[in-house]
C-alpha cells in the first residue's frame, strides 16, 4: 500500500542496464495485416537483437504458442510465457519497472489500461486482458507489484532520465480519456510518487496523427541524463513542424540538451494493399486509404549494447540512412541495428511501443 518513491524506488533511464525485455507475439487482426505475416520478419529481427544482449520474455496466447516456438527455435536467451492479451503493445500494457539503487531490488507498477482512451476515444472495446497483463506477468515471475489503479497510464506516455526527471505530453495525459477528474498538478504528483521523480517536463504535443493521443516516446526520448533526441522537420508546411517547435521551446527552457532527429522526408501512408489486410472488430478504430501514420525514428529501443532503430524504406531510404548516422554519432558505445519498421507502423506503433525493459536487478 506504499508508493515507490517513499520506498526508495525510481524508474531508471532506458539506457541503463537491463536484465531483460518483455514483448508480445502479434496476432490482433485489426492491428496486424494479413495475420501478421508481413510483420513477423521485423519482429524476429527485434527478438534476435534483444537475445544477443539480454533475456527476452515473449508473451503469447495458447493459439500462437506453437508458432512462436517454431519461429524462435534458434534463439537461446528467451522464455515464452502464456499470458492472455488483446494486442502486442508491451510498452503500454506490461509493468513499468522501478528499482531501488541501494538494494538492487526491482518492482513492477500496474497502471490502469483502457486502450488509449476508454469509452471516450479508446481504440478497441475490450481491453480486459491487456489491463490484467502487468499483474499477471509480475505474479508469474515473482516481482512485487505496486497497484496504481485506477490511475490510467500507458508506458509509452512517459520517459525517465533515471535521475529524477520524467517527461510526458499534455496531449496524452491531459486527454479526457485518461484521468479527467485529476488536475495537471495532481497527475504530476502521481507521476513523481510512483516513478520516484522530483520533476516532470510537460511537452505540449507529440507526433502528428498519433492515435495514442501523442505519446512522448514517439516525439522525444532521453539518451542520457539531461540529454534527449527530438523528432523534427524543417518543413514549415508540415503539421509536425509546429508541434516539434513547441516541444523544443519547452525543452530548452528546462535546460535539456536537444538533438534533432528528423522524421521521414516522405509521409508513410496507408495503401489499398494495407487496407485489405486488416480485419476490424466491432468498436475497434479503423484505417482509411491514404491515412498518414505517425512515423518517427525516435521510437527506437535501447538494449544493453545496441539501439534498435526504425527504418521505413522505399522513398525514405535517405531518411533512414540519415537517422542511422545521427544515432551512430549520439550513441558511440552502442551498435545501431536498423529494423524494417513499416509493417510495425501499420499496427499503430513501432519498436519502442512493442518493448518494455526490466532493469538490472540483484534480487526481487
């Protein structure tokens, strides 16, 4: 019944050492086109990269367990767990982990999950399994858990620098579908209590047309304490320009060192072939032909030794190379691993959205 901050726990930076990563096998037909077959090669590349550096916990349904075993048969540092879920976005449904630096103990936080907006603007009608996933994982793996419910929060809406500074967006955490009865000040206090933080940076917006109400992990990410990359465009006619510029102004006022990481030069949009591959359920958010997706290179993931970086291909080949070059310079001690990510983006997110790190631990 206590809070992590008072117990000496805090959320480490994602660039700090991990003991493992949680991911979920993709199968929701309203997210993953053509039974997820086009996306699975990218998932496999991510699984391979993670297991080179740390343990992977892959959550599956009973129906997909055998297929997951077959695809992962050559991976040695993996544990496949049957835990029910509604979709593959582990960042938002798996626990947020906090660590006590004095003892090395790690505990999980179980937030309330309502499919990115609940009855107000949630993306699907039934999120019961997703909401139970964090508690189920912690129970199965023996992690003590802080119950943060009924506070609504997705892991993609927060970033920590590991030194008491947390970053989020007003567009998301102040949206009517999250915690409408709480003030900005009350939400700030809750974040500090549960994440062991002493300060919260509120960025005004995120990536244009991001259906999560503009998660911070798609617009800005810490690469070390006090230093971050920001999704950017120099095209003043692109709606992203004003959103990123507003975020830059806030970050500069907060004395954060900011590195601009340009978005793809050519917007990534839904094609007729993509559209034919979805099977939407009643009450589920649908796609439209020509719809612009929230493509960003900021949605990368740190493993212990690497950076898994989205690549969109096609007309964005030069943009992809530019992103690799920038991240290589910013992260000289890590290997930059390009991951084909257009098929992931069709699901509604990207590499960071699909992963959740477990901090290095001495004991639980």
